[in-house]
């Protein structure tokens, strides 16, 4: 068994499946890195979020805080995504030795977490002032949207199609997995006024309390999909979405799908405001559904404006890139205190790092022992970075020393049994011999503590060979070093 991450989240027809689905998205990335994931949840979760039982995780019905804290004893990390839990449970889990990560989007209670992630667009640190410890690492804003890998893997083709603003032939309706307010029914009834040439796909979970009523209201050209396995293709093949302003807003945005957002809960106001301000979605109030004739007229007007939908598609795609779980994974690695007391951390590389990474690649110390010693060209480097950031099997990290970039480390997953990463590292020549390389390797180990790592090091690169040896790697032949899982 690999290193354990414990998740505490609930789901039910009343509260929906969003908390559990968000945790499942991060659990998927942790599994990719070789972790073992365990869920403590309520009795209704398996019905409200069926994906929980098919993810290969250890799922236990357990809501008592003392029992959950005890369950965290063999966990390296615990993730809590629950509006009803606060600093009390977080302190109890921390006392068992686990690092605590909190997913929140309310900013309405005290936390005792090491990391707090709030992907609400326009969220700022002041919103959590006095609510988190002084050393809590805040990961705020839409770039930290936690979505499953499948959305990112299908984004390129979908974005290209949606950006064309073609005629609307298919609309997808997604008002929440359980939709306790029965907004789906009102949308379906209103859309019956659309031309028959437009097909409608409505989505609900099997635990939705109003599923039968929605089924009875379906007209010609309308279909209800319950817990669909082809969720990504349903969104990718649609030309327009009508949905609640919850976490699925981020999934639609990754695909560049033009959307009409209807907030159905108070915690969705930040998403609505941000998408509206960025012109990344059309925003309507919930009471618009009380005026079906007016609502369907607005839908038809939006559907007829191909140029507006094309612009909206591109704006939505710019907001969300699907790399939120990787950014969190890098943060989970923690911090390393260097010999001189400097704080060394990892963060996921960003497009804005292009110029700094190019300079690093041009340094003689980088090229001297590179497997490809040819100097990169600006355009080639730009393409390399774009493809690297888009590659689901690769994590490119920036080594940060007291807030400033000092190097890069790249992890390429080359095997799943056992999970194995090829590691490549380059440290700024102006900051070498300060222990930064050793720190970077240890932080990479924090990302994937139960994985194996291999590195290719040329025989003449004595400094790197010494670095990998000191970090627990063992030589395998002339050029290969390996660090096995603990």
C-alpha cells in the first residue's frame, strides 16, 4: 500500500454530490502519483455519488469526528470538504500527524489547515483573514478548480469546435446531480418552446429526488441521462449548455462550451460574478425560470448569436485550464528548509514561466550535461512548454526559494506498475551549491512518496551523480539511477 490520503466528504440528495466529486477529482491525481486514497463519508454518499464506489478507493461510512481522526493515523495527508466541519476536526487530525488540506468556498468559519483551497473566481486572501493559521498556504482562484483528468484530456478538440460558433443543434442541461430545487424540470418545460430541430440532453444523478417528474416532462427530441458514463462527450458534442453555477461550470469552461449560468445556491455567487465579468458565460437569475416564455426567448436569442458564443467559448477556456489538481499536488509536497534557513517549495509551472525557463535552458551549466546539448530556439521552446503543460502524464515544477524561482524539476510518468517517474532537474547556475537540487528531489518525493524514480545522468556529470546518490538513488549501469519506493 502506498502513502495514504484520507478524504472526508458527504453527499446526499439534499446537499448534492459536489463535495465528493471534487475530492474524487483530486484522488484521481493522487492515484496517478502512486497514492492510496481512503474516504470517510455518510450513508447516502454512495447513492448520491455513484462514482465514489467505482473509483477503486477504500470507502467507509464514518461521520463521528473522533473516529475520523483515528482513521487519519496512518495518513500522510487528509482532505476535508464539508461545510459542517471546521477547525475542531482539523486540529484532531493534525494531532494524528497528517497534513490537513481544506476545500472551501464559503469563507465563513475557522480552519486549522496547512493548505486551504478555494477555487471561487475573484477569491482573495483577505476573505480568510483571521480564519486560518498564519502559516496556512492559501490556494485561491479559478486556476485551482479541481476537475477530473478526463476533462483536460478532451479539451483541445472540444475548444476548437466550440470556438467556431456553429448553429445550435444540441443543448445540454445540467442543474446539479441531485438538483433538490427541481430546476431541471422548469428548464425542460421552458425549452419545449424551442424549434424541434434543437435536441436537448438533460443530466441527473440516480439519487435526484425529482427524476420521475423530469422524465414525465420530456418532449420530442429530449433525453434524460442518469449518471451518464459518457459525460465528457455529452458536453463536448453539445453546442450550448444551461447549468447551475457550481463545479460543473469549470468542466464546461475547460471544453470552451458556451453556457447560460443559473445560480441555485448562495455559494455560487462568486462563480456567476466572475464568469459574467469575463464574458465567459451568459448569466440569468434563478427567477428567470419562473417566466418560461421570456426564458426560452433569451435562450433562442443567445443560440442565434454565433459570434457571441464563439467569443464566450474562448473567454471560458482562458479561465480554466484543468491543471488545478496538479497545482495542489505540488503544494502537498510541503516545504524544505535549506542549510541557510531559506524556505524551498515547489509549484506547478505556468505559461508565464516561459521566459525564465528559456533563460535557464540557455545557461551553460544546463546545456553542458543535457542529453540534447543543442541550444533551444524561442519558438521551439514555446511549443515545448505548451505541450509539456498539456501532457497529462507530465508534471513540470518550479523550485522556489524564498519566493523566487531557482530551478525546475520535471516528472514524466513512464510506468503504472509500479508507478515510476523519470525525473529531470536543472538549477539556476547562479544558485547552485546551496542545497537546492537536493531539496528539489526531496520535494518531488513528497509529490509521489510511494513511487519509484529514475534519472539518466551522464558519467562525466559528477556533481549530479553525487546529488542523486546523496538523495537515495542507486546506480543501474553507466547512466541510470533509481530510487525505489519505501
